[in-house]
């Protein structure tokens, strides 16, 4: 009897797995049809079919196959949104489904970061041509900052699985929000707080996939607005050094060394961008960054 129940459970589990996999490609599509669509630069004359397919591709963001997840689904989303090919109704539904994707179980670690990446494209559409109401935009800031601050899966690229890149994708989302002129000081503070959580992550990890540079982009976008004084920037930047941990561990602890690596990569990247910029607002960052660098053991 126990053996029979075990077999039944195994079969049921297999059916559930097959159903989950069947969601990508979406109903009415095959891998080949999606590849053909990509070859045609995602051109679809039937607008209604395009809206339907866009929503159907959401499940592909959790697919373990990088060609489906990244090469087809994400590229389709990015292309259509940058071409203005998705309606406001579709964008709103897509956004809400992606929010749900951030809350769903993600044992393989693909759905959350790719939901965030597509949400960065959704945010971009609103930045280029506003369609969200202020409350919707405020909600997005809250969800985006919580997402980046919560990332604890630091896998980047894998030769077999492709990209996950949660920190970088979350930073891309915050960049698009930071560029929105309608955001207020409190919302920008939230973005900076979320970035600070990942510049020196609590879970020791040495970034090797360009994450410090991506974390720097929303910071640079905020700096360009000229809303913060050099003294405020120095306070924010120097507050990152204590995240390294006990000074007694300096150069004698693997986790401390990983944190120092991340902090120096972030500060150095910011300095290079500020130094080569002709924007006075970014040039004003140089002295605060140097002050922060001097606090790093």
C-alpha cells in the first residue's frame, strides 16, 4: 500500500512539473514559433494577439532554459515596450503579474530576478510616457526597494543556466525609478537605502559580475538631480564602511575581505564616473567619494 501511494505521489508530482513546464511556451506557441517571431524582430500585426502573447510570456521568466527566459521572453518584452507596442491595460496587467512573480516560490532562482528586470522595462515606459497614477508609482518604489534589499541569492552567470543576477536586475529597476522626475526626496532616500543594503551585503559575497557598477547607476542618477549636498553624500557614503564589520577582523577574515572588495569596487566605480563627467552635479561627488575611500582600511 505504501509503495502504491509513493508511486501515485511520484506520478502526481510529475504531472505538476509537466504542467508548470507547459506554461512556457504559452498556449498556442512553440519554441520554434517564438524563435521565428524573434527572427522577425517580434513584429505582430495583430495587436490583440500581441497583448495576449505578452501576458502569456510571463511564465517563461521562470524557465530554466536561458534561451527561452532571456533570449526570447525578456527580449520580446523589452522590444515591445521600447516600441510602445503594449497597451496601457496590458502594461498594468503585466506589472501586477510580475509583482505576483516576485512573491512566488522561486527554488531555481530565475523568476524573481527576471521579473525585476522586466519591471525595469515597465518602469521605463512610465518614465518615457507617464501612465501610472502617483499611488501606483509610489507602490512600485516600495516594491522595488524591498526587492533589492531582500536579495540574498548572489548567483550571477552560469555557463549552463545563464543569468540570474538579482542585485543587478533590481538595480536596473531602481535606475528607471530614480530617473523619474516626479519622485520626491523620501522616495529617493528609499532607493539609496536599498542600494546601501547591497553595496556591502550582510551575507558575505564578493561580486564578480559587474554588480557594483549596476548598483552605482541609480546613485549617479539621483546625484544628477542636485537634491543632495556634498555633505549629505559624504554622510551616506562614509556610513557604508562600518558595514565591513569589526576592525579586528581586517585582512584576517574571508567575509571581511569580501565586503571590502565590494565596497572598494562600488566607490571606485562611482569615482571614475564622477571624474570623467562634465556634469557639475556628478563632479561634486568626487570629494565625498574620496572622503569615503579614506575610511576604508
